């Protein structure tokens, strides 16, 4: 499932909002996916599963991660096995690995609208890490790494438009948050604290560690750990 090309609304109606997967929204589509989707999602979620509740929720959380980050089942299994070798909370370490991927970072910076489009930029040799060309979307980035575009890249104009779009959206959200004096919530569209961006040069730098509050996907990572440790 490295590259999913099917209907995306069908997936987010089943799993919920997946910010890295697509910018599409369900809006008024409250019915379940498929030609027989005449019942409301709330009723379907209660009735249609024959699996045990525990296994059902573990599977749903695992599928959320797979689709949001665009990775295969085998890749996610390897990330989980790797996470277990580190000291700390396994679920958080797993999410940390996924957020440290180059394709995810391009999206979180605001250079790409989704993770699949970020992956396309990387595959077509438009992206540099520490001024060196990287063509592997799963490349792990670390603190002090810089992410930029090739000087003569054809996508610079597109990336600038995308970043401007995200910047305006971020400033609007910050203004609304100040008005209601609500700073605890951190919407996923905001620039994470561990990233710093030079708008003119379109260069981003990792300046800190990824914190749990910076992860935009609404996920219960403990359910994923339970899924693999069953």
C-alpha cells in the first residue's frame, strides 16, 4: 500500500480525518461508503463489525497510520520492531520515526499539500537534505538537518504557492486562538515547534525534538502497540 490510488473519500469516511493522506473533507457525507451506504456512520460503526471490539479498534488505529503516512503493512511492522529496541514509550517512538521521514517533514513544513505529493517531489529529485540530493521518501532526518529545493527546480513556484497558502491559514488560526485565549490546542496545520523555515529561500531546519502535541494525526498509538504485541 505504498501508493494508494483508489477513492480517498471512502477511506476518510471509514477511518476519519487523515491530514497527511488528503485535504478532502467529508462535510455533509454522513452515510457509510458504498452503494448500500444508507445508514448513518454512527449506526454503521456500532453494527457492521463482527470482530471483537478490542481488535476492531486496534485495527482501525493501525490503518489510520498506514494511510496517513502512506506506508505498507511490512514497513509499519519494521518500524514497530525498531521502536521496541529503544528506551521509552514504544507508541510515541513509533510515531516519532514516522514524523521524521522526509516525505512527512516536507508536508509538515508546508512545502507540499499532502504526504503523497511530497513523496512525488522527492522521487523526482527536487529535494535536498543538507545540500545533498535525496530521492528516498523514507529517509530519516535528524536535528540540525536542513531541507531545501534544488536551485533550478521547476516546482519552486508551486512550492512557494503552497507554503504561502499554509502560512495564511496558520496566521488565521493563530489570530482566532488569541481571540478566544485558547493556547492548549495545537491544530495540525500549524508549523511544529521543532521546525524553522526561511520563507524567502524556502529552506527549513530541524531545531528540536518532536513532541507528542506536534503530531497532527488524531491517533491512539497504544492501540497499535497492542495490535502488534497480541
